[in-house]
């Protein structure tokens, strides 16, 4: 009766929309991955085309150019070649004019290449940065795959979102430097070591190759060698669970040996690619070094140039560097500098999800076997980094936010609506925080510390002001202050006159002559003493460029 009534009156209820099928949801995942990586690409490329060379970049660029043209180990021996060979891939496309007989230091050679050889520094720097941008994106895919292996597709998406939106990752992923490439190779090595639990014959050698790539990019990856050997041994032991105790032990030992052998082979190969004769003629004399560190650097089974570079790194640890933390200028190093700096420069949502993810890894039986792979590498490398003498920035511990993002994805294993909603809110918070700092990713600080406008009051150097805004300063002076007298204290590798900044040196004349605009890099403001401190005290701040340079009026 009721059915006939409905038919008669034309009021048949519309069918409910079908729920998404599992296959449809699987198709959605690649789209979301592509969208996350696309927005990361846009952020990094936008940043790369705006920023003038940072302090370290000209040295890496001229070293990579020398590799291409002369195939010799001359500049920047304190860092192995692989990261600069990556940069060289972009420089090969740019094809800059190069003078291989330039007699200056590596810093002078970098400035000569960019500003005095007839090259366009904007174009050359963009091409040098593009390979690092590409590797950063590949690192995001590795992170997604790792988190998906651990806890499913949702975990992969959360981890990738945290990585792609993290300002520190975007900032250093858009520069022709070595910190992000080393981190990407390290992450890949750990992921492959984890995968070796099921297919050790395939993944153990690959883990060794990725580890070798990390060590061939930055020497700070060296402490990861014994840890990755142990993780590989543990994976092989798990894979051979059905074998006898003796056979499992021998297989585990063999796995560790394979990782070491392949890693060392990769390091040797990178030096051979640059110069098959393994010649080494540094442009500058290396600092002397004695004692246990000199002995260790000479005993490593690595190319002579690697040992020489390691001695140079050790020698830098004895230099009395100046640091700056929360308004305090000090000489030497503070063991807690990096942990505090990471608290300032890591998004609060990423800190919360990373901590919750680490707890999840330890609490959920399914994830507990992954705890050594997720937690030990960043903990070990951070502990080693805190003993260093150079308190210059979170770039020395860039692996921490990356592994936090990996752990953060694991919270999706809590199948409760409040947990899923909270994770979504925290990811959205990271997105908003990242959007608010665009395009000034380098001086980022999270909301608890006042945001990027206040970072220079807490930290200095590559945390805030690495010389990246010289071009933006030139645009600001032309647009707002045309014809005014400018006095400049700039900390960076750029050449102000190239960008049209013709400024006086305020510390070379009596203070009463410094009238007009006083422009000071924030790293110089942070550590200002004597005459510069007095000039700043008696001036009025009127403008800010990129949260890294302050303009005063006198």
C-alpha cells in the first residue's frame, strides 16, 4: 500500500550516495601526494628565485664548477664531493664562464665566479639549487613510503604533509647546500635497512649505498655508520628467524659487513668521479692538527682527501666561535643550543605530532620493532651534534624535524575519531604556520616564540640571516628610499654593488658622520658591540627586510 502511494505521488526517496570504494580511496592517495609535493615545489622554487647567495653557497658552486671543468680536488676539502657533484648537475646546464687559474681563496673564487666572470648570479644560483630541490622532493617520497610501510597510507600522507610544510625543510631544500641532501640520504638508508627485514639480499646493499651517499655528502654522517651496521644486522637476523642461532649470527655479521663495505665503496667512488688519479692540491693550507683526532682521521679506510678534510673539520672544533642564544652573546658552544634552537624553529604541530608518534611507536606492539630505526638515528646524531663547537643553526640537525615527521605519521594507527581529528588539526596548524612565514622560511620561528619577526632576538646566523636578502634590500631601497644616503653592515657572501646598493661603511668613519639610513644584517645586530652597538642604540628602526635585515634612520 505504502509503495503504491509513493508511486502515485512521485515521492520515492532518492538513493543515498555510495560510499567511496577502497579502490577509489587508493586512487586518491597518489593525487594527494602529488598535491603536497607540488605545493612544496612551488614554495622552494619561489624561495630559490628570490634569495641572493647565502654564505656557504658560493663556495659549493665554485667547487662544483671546478669539478666540471678541471676534475680536481682543490676547493672545499672539508666536505666530501657528492653533494657538490649533485649541484654540478645544475651548473652543467647553466654553463658559466670560469677562470680555473683564479688565485684566491675558495670564498674569493666563489664571489669571482658569481660577480666578476660575466655570469648572471640569479640564473647560476637557480640552476645550482634545482638539483637540491629535486632531491628534497625525492626525500619526501621516501618519507611517504617509509611511513606507509610502517602504518599504512594515512600515515604516509600525514608524514609527507608534515615534511612538505616544515619551514626548515623548505628553506634548506631550496638552497645549494649540503644539509638537506645528507638528511635525505640518511633517511633513505634507514628505510632500506628497515625493508631488509623481509628481503635482506636486496635491501642491505642498497642501505649501504644510501649510507655511503650520506657520508660522501657531509662528514657529520660518519657516526651513523656503526648504527646502520647494527640496524642492518638486526634486520638480517629477523629475516633469518627460521635458521639456527649460529647461522643467524653469521648472517647478521655479514649484513653489517656488507653495509660497511658498500658505504666505503660509494665514498671512494665519489672521489674517483672527480679525479680518477685521486690527486689533492688544496687552494688553501689546511690547519694543523695533532692528537687522537688526527690519528683517527689518518686511520680511516677512506681517500686521503677525505682524511684531510676530516682533519680540517676537527681543527675547526678548536676555534673560539661566537654564539648567540636568547639575547646572550658567548664564546664557545652550549650543549643545549641545538635542542633549544629546534624548539624555536620547529612548528608546534610537528613537535606535538612527532612526540605523540614516538610514544605510539613505543606503545603499539605492531610498531615496537621499528623503534630503533625511527628513534636511534636522530637521537645519536643529535647527541653528537651537541658536542660541536659551532652554534650556527638548526641546519646541523635538520634530520630531527624529518624523523619527527616520520614518527608523526604513526599516530594514525590510533583508530579513534578524536585522535584522527586531533592529527588533522595539528597538520592544518603546521600548514597555516608555514603559509604565514611564506616566503621567508629561513628566519621561521613558531608561534610560541613570536614567529619569524622575532627570531633574530633569539637566534642568529643560518637560523635567521644567512645573507639571503641582499637582493630584496636593493628592491626596498629603490622603492621606498630613492636617493637617500645608505650605510651598510652586511653579513653574507653577496656583493652589494652588483645589486645597485652603493653604501658607506659606518664603522670606518666618526659616528656623527653616519646620517641617513643605517642598514644592518640581523646577525650583526645580535652580536653588536662597541661602535656598532652605539650606532644602533642611537638610531630608530624604520623597516625590516625579510626578517633578516633591519633598516634604521639616523
